[in-house]
């Protein structure tokens, strides 16, 4: 038995937390709630290729007699300035983490290790980390089981590098595609986002979802951002959200509620306001709702510098820190306010018991990770063989490509795709055709040359013998330079098919100016999306439209492929259109497989695609007010939520409703394998004469061989039926189709 209770691995976690907390000074407690330092400032590369710890790290650990958490030790990107010349590769990560941890523990009187927190928005944001498709692409898969496997891989990769905690966007609901962070959303629907958030938590945390210890290949997840950030006015990043109570609870909170129920270890408070109060200073949200109503016992981390922003309300950073702590924030990020919590207690701005509660939550997570007990990246042992395991590059590439393939969504097809045997020459055109640089989203680490595959390279590699593939770029992503269009016209005119790859970019480079929180200050180069890059309109670069018009005018059948982080407006001039969102480095191969018919298009839209920005909002789940439409333009989207075509044809039988279970027979009436997604929508009604919002309440994907028929069963969750007397149930293949589907009536009054 260990003489010091908190060091006894057999003792209950809560008892260990209480014992350690009782031994800590006020300064040490405040230190546990701070995550002020940028992790890349903690080390420097040495001439012999190794790493040494910096004076900045020594100063930070001296300041608090230890360190609560360290953000971004493995992060690499243009903002951090970390690349392959100066940062930790996969083979260095665990040893660097162990070196930093050893220093932290040695500087702590009580031997308290630090949490290493990393960005994992679409894979680990580190050199050699697997880059997955962005969340919008994940939403397009409508496949929680697939995403759970991808999340598990990301967590294992994080832990193998010595990291502990994963920051993952999951809670933002896309309501205005002008917002640059639309790519980080699972879509516009709360139920779809909730299902994928549950999958994320299960995949990353595994058995620890029940509150127990974390396995060596599992990681606590911090769900970002709580709450309502996707509803910011005008699609403006970090702006206020004008949300009523109904919209907040019905649209923006279900994903968070699902994540909490799944056992998420932490949430991140958002920048925006809810009901006039910034989330990080909103006690009604962080304590009243999250902890008291929902019973959440995990950690609340503030978004970067969000605590200091509260000084606009309180007048200084000391009181800003006190407001955040009193509201329910446990761990800050880069703020000055939490560094002065000791002063806040001494001034009576916050009670020490409130401080103790927050510290206890931080310590509890450290104990659940085994950081005191000789498990991976603890101070008492070397990194274990399990956490030092090397991930074969193909393992990450395979799961990334699988998600990318499932996300490819066929929006229109007039017998152009898949590419048939009668096609002998293809012109592969457009600014996205021959590059992987713009296939990944914001928050992506630098990639080594040769990583991944462009659409052009993949088509050349996968095309059958004898298929001649030509290429011309045509134009750039942005601007109006049309000098390359004549060459593209020539290639298109001499081909049987033109594949035109257009889109946007979230790539950040050395010429990007950043705010203190890492958001781009202004768009440069080809940048059209990502954090800090909001748009007033949704059009592509002018030259891209000119290229599209010129290629279509040749008369050559044209398939347009969109690589994008938000739904852009594209005219219906080409006979085939598909979107891959940001599919990641290997997305070019996934796209090529679908074009060639080696894989089926299985994606469904997670957001509605507008005809123009002037229509906004166009999300499907609006209140039914019997609005007719605009005088000068349709109010309907170009493509509705849930839409997605296949290379085969599916026939739905007559739906049946038994209790709260819906079943329907689905038949593949075509000649190719395919995946149908049965979507179940409802309209909750307070009375039988007042229909409310059309809402997705269940969905199930089914893979069918030609001629195969299967019965698909979907269970209606109680949450989606709450507050209704009567519900109309409609089974369809998209939100638009649901409007005309024959409704089934579910009476909830009995």
C-alpha cells in the first residue's frame, strides 16, 4: 500500500483526487487550470536532429510550480511555424512528450503531470499525422459506424505520439454557409450531428465512456464548440448568435446532449454569445444547463483567449478569470485571466471552493489517463511499447480514403457517369485537378511531397488500358485570369468527356497573417474557406465560371467535380455534378474511383445547396409558415438536404409504422451494387392542424446487390418526439422528397 493515497493506483479515483487536492497550495491549484503556453515554444530542434527544452518552458513551470496542461506540443502548420525542418515527426513525438513530462513533474512539488492537448479536427494535426476528410464530408457519409472507426484511429495515433486529449469540432450546426468554419460542421441537421457526435465519442474514448480509465490507445475528447456557434449573425466568425430558447434547444444543443450522454470527457465553451452573454461567462449555460440539468461531470475548457475577451464586460483580466471560473470554465487556453486566479480568490471575486471543484475535475481526468501510475507518458516510466507503436502509413491512408469515398455525392447525372467503355479520351481540367494542396481543410499539418493523390494522378493510375487522359489547368482558384482557358478548351474539344475539377481552398501558407488564436486575419493566395475566412457571397473565383462556360460550350459531355469546404453556387450547365467536399490527401483516388465506376457514389448532402447567397437561409428544417417564395427567385435550394444519386435505382415500398418503429422494403431495381440511405422525417404537431418543423428523426443505410430487396427498420427516438401530441412520419430519400411522401400518423396522446 502506498503511504501517499493519491499515488496508490488501487485507491478510488475520487479519494485520490481529494487527497492530492488537500495537499496543494493556492498557487498550485491555479496552475492546474492554466494552459497558457503554445506547445511549440516548449522545445527547439538541435543541430544533431534531437530536441531540447526551452527557457520558455522552464519559466512557465516555475511560474506555477508545475503545469496544468500544454496545448499543441505536436502541432504543425503555418501559424505555429512548425514544419518538417524543425518539428517532431512521428518517430520523435513520444520521446519529446516524455521529455517535457519529466521536466513538468520534476518542477512540481507533488509530482503532478501535465495534460498534453492536441488538435484533432480531422485527424491528428501533427507531422505525419493521418489527415481525414473534414467534418462536412463525414456528414455526407451518413455512416456513424465508419466515422467511429476513423475516430478510433485518430485517438490511437494521438496516444502513440504521447498526446492525451483531443480537441474535435462536433457541436456546430451549419446554418449559414458563408461562415468559414462550415467545413467543421457535420451539417445543418441536429439529429445527423448527434449521431456522428456519439460515434466520435465512442470511437475516441472506447470503454472510458462509462467513466473509467482510458486505454492506452484511447483519448478523452473535448467537443467543440458549446454552444450555438454555427448560428452567428451573417456567417461572421465569433459574432453574436441571435437564438431563441426553442431554436437553441431544438437545433444547436442535441449534438452536445448526445455527446454528454455518450460519456464525452470534456466540452469547449464557444466564442459567441447566447442570450446576450458570451458562452465562457454564461453560468446558465455552463452550470445551469450542462451540469445541473444534464448531469455533466466532465471538464469545460474555454476556447482560445475566450476568457480574456470577458474583460470587455468585467473591465480587467482578473475579474474576467473570476467570471469564467464562476460560470463553469475549468481550464483556460492561452489566457492571462486564469493566471491570476490566486489574486481573484484573495480579492474575494471567487471562492476557493469553486476553484477546488475545477481543479478536482482536471485532476480526475489525469488519474483516469493513468498519468500518475506508470502508464504511457507518465512520469514514472518510459513510454510503453503500446504507445510507441508505429502506424503504417497505409493504415491511415486506408481509413481516410474509405471516408472520402463514402462522402462523394452525385448531385446530377444525365447518363455521363460512370465513365463508359465508349470513352477513349478524357480531358481532366480545372484548378483542383492536378493538386492535393487544396483537398484538405483548415487545421492541417504540412504534408510531405507525394502524400496522397490528385484526381488527375488517380485517373491515370486507375484508368483501363487504352484510355487517353489529357490535362490542362485552365485557371486558378481565385481571380479572373483567363489566359489558360484556351488550352483547356482545346483539350475538351478533342475529348469524349471533360472532367472539370473546381472548388475552394482552406490551405494556409507562410504568407498568411494570423490572429493570436490562429484564425486567418485575411484571405491570401487561393484561400477561400476556413477559420477567419467568411464570405459575403458563395460564388467561386470568376475565372472558374468562365472555364466552366467555355468547356460546356465545346459540346463535350462534362462532369463537374467540386472540392470545397462549403456549398458553393454552381450553375446547372454541365450534365453531371458531384461534390467531394474536402476529401483529404487521398480524396483524389476516391473521386477517380467513383468517376470510373470502380466505386459507387454513396454520399448524401449534409447541407442544403443554395442557388445564391441572396436566398439564405435555405436549411430544410425551418418552421412551416406556408411561405410562397421570393418574387425574383425561387426560395428552394438547388439541392436539398439528404439528396444524393446513385448509379443504380432504388425503389421504396410502402412504409409501415408499428408503435415507434418504422419499416420499409427497399429494392435495388438497377444493375449495379449500391447503398441507399432510408431517411425518416417527422413533423411534430401540438395539435393535428398546426404542423411544425420538418425534422430528420432516424436514418439507416443499406447496401444492396442488383435485384436485392431488404426490409429496413428504424426506431424513433423519444427525444425527437418530445413535446408533440401527434407526429407525421414520412419516409423518403431526401428532405425535399419527404415533403411529398405519404405521411404516417403517430398519435402520442395515448
